[in-house]
């Protein structure tokens, strides 16, 4: 019999597009907010030796206990408040699977996966536009929350792609007025030094989402984690696949945490390079840079962002064109790279936008 895909496919999946990362030729990659420095070679050597002695024939620890204990120790919390994911993307999915019975609320512009995962999980979405300064329009937001009480609210802190942190007072207002869960996505918090973590024991609806993909330089190893109330973790554990964090990722995460100081070294360089990039870009009157607390910079150009993107790419430099017809008109996002990569970007952009 011929398979009738149209009949068996869920309605919400029909409308979805598969996530696909850019497959273009480039020499310098500044498009995905990764750490430009590879994981330190001396730690890679420790990992390789560790993995050699590790049995590959056995399933991973489904609780990921050792890495959980290290995370809990570093954050002064207990292991029952932590869940691990195959990247923080997976935790967004687990939270939506477990709790997305009503609507999920997030802001425009923000991380695209909040919407994609909600759609895949058949959770209704509500998107509220940020204001001109990319802060939360608190009146509209509170009005929606009080009337509809969304099951989940996702807040990037700092927000991607804008790079800013929202007013903490507004976020607290949202947490206190919500009967659903408020997920503070702190994927970039190591660059902002801001966190809602101290409030985790005060609010049982607060969830902090973190990742090893950015500051730790381990995007390829897919390790994300969340800190939340025990109740939330208990339900997330019901929907997560039993061995979602493979044993190699677990071992790598453990070694990264045991050598946290070494991993942190890159952050300083990234921050000083970010300020250098900002300073240089601000000298160009055709470019407007938005304030950032992350490892990337959102900027608007007075010429077409498409031209800027394509000309940079023809120079071998890949960044992200995030333009649209609304708040992000002619906006692009560049990730802070290594000093030589940033030099190349600055040289190229000063030739393109004069
Ligand atoms: N949250 C935000 C705000 C992000 O920008 C990203 C990655 N681009 C993620 C979560 C997902 O990170 P990962 O799945 O690699 O942990």
C-alpha cells in the first residue's frame, strides 16, 4: 500500500520547516554565538585519556549523577533541582512537553526555538513585541498574563538576537504575576554576570536554563541544564528520554566543570574583544550598534543588510542577517571572534559601509 503521509502527519508538523544551519563556504565563522576558541588542548588530552578507559558498550548513567553533583555543588543547590539536556534546546522541548498545556509566551525578537518547539509540541503561542529599546512592554505583557495565564513564559537574559538584558524589575513583576512557569534562558549569562539563580528557592515557578555551548566552548558536545524547583524537575524527568545525555558528553561536562577556571579564561578575552569591536563599529556613522551583554553584537546599517551580509560572505566572513520588516530592519548579528577574526571583520565592514 502507498503511505498516505498527508493523512498521518500531525497538522502542526505540516506547517513546520526543518531547522537547517547555514551550509555556505566561509573562512571566518561569526554567525552562531559560539565561543571562537576551541576547548583547551590540555583539557582535550585529559578527556581523550578518560574516554579511553570508559566503556562504550554500556548505556550512560540515565540520571547523569556525577555531572549533576558538580553543577549542584558549584551553584549551592541540590541535585533534585537540576535536569540535564542534550543542549538546552532539549530542555525547552521537555518543559514544553510536560507543561505546555495552555499557551507559551515569548517576546519578539527572541530565540527562534521557543516558537519552533512550541509549534512541534502543539502548544499555542503568544508573541509580544519588545519596545523600541528592546525592553519588555510590561503593560501589554501583564495584561496578557493576568487574562490568559500562559503555561510557559520564555525570557532570554541576555536576549538573543538583541544582546541586552531586560529590566530585572519587569522580570520579577512577570514571575510574581504568573501562575505558570517562567523560564529565564541564561545561555549567555557568563558574559553578563547577571542571573536570577539566587531567587530559585523563593519562586517555585522560576526556571533557570543554562548551557555549555557558549562560554564553555562545548557547542559540539550538546550539554544543557536547568535549575528549578524539585516539582518541576520531577515532571521534566517523566518526559525526557532515559539516556538523553550520552556518556561521552557526560564525561566531557564533568572534566569541564572540574577545570572551570581554565574554561573561564576565554570569557575575559571575549569580553575585551567585544568592547573593542563595539568601539570600532561605533566610529562608523553608517552603523548603529545596540548595547550588548552577550558574546555577540546586534547592529543596524544604513545600507541594505543583505548587501552587507553577501559582501562579507564574499570576503569569507559569515555573520547572521536578522533583518525583517519590523523592529530588526537592516539588522545583522555578529558573534565576537578571535582578535584576528574581529580585525578581518572590521576591515571588511569598513570597506563595505563607508
Ligand atoms: N537559548 C538561547 C538564547 C540560545 O541563543 C541558544 C543557542 N543559540 C540556546 C538556548 C540553545 O543552546 P544549546 O541547545 O546549544 O544549549
